[in-house]
């Protein structure tokens, strides 16, 4: 892929992206994931994963739970 095409694809991705701002508070749990997560997991399944890994959630951040 040449540089011009690569930049064009990158620019299209940036232009179609959105940025959201939310207020977070101490002890909030933030899940960073692509929209593909919801293709394979339901909310209740994610909740179960978090519960199974509660010791990591309560540890000093940052912490990571891999699926």
C-alpha cells in the first residue's frame, strides 16, 4: 500500500470516528473495548467476568482483565 493510500484510509477512519466525554468518579469501572466485544459477549456475561476477577478490580489501578 503506498503512502498516499495509507494516509487516505487513516484519514477516513479518523473522520468517521466519534469522541465521547463522560464524567467519572472514584471507584468507577471503565471498560475499554471495540464494538466487536458486544458481538461475542452479552452484558450479563461481562458482569460475570468482572465478578470472577473482583480481586483484580479492587487492586490498585491500572489492572487488566483479558477475555
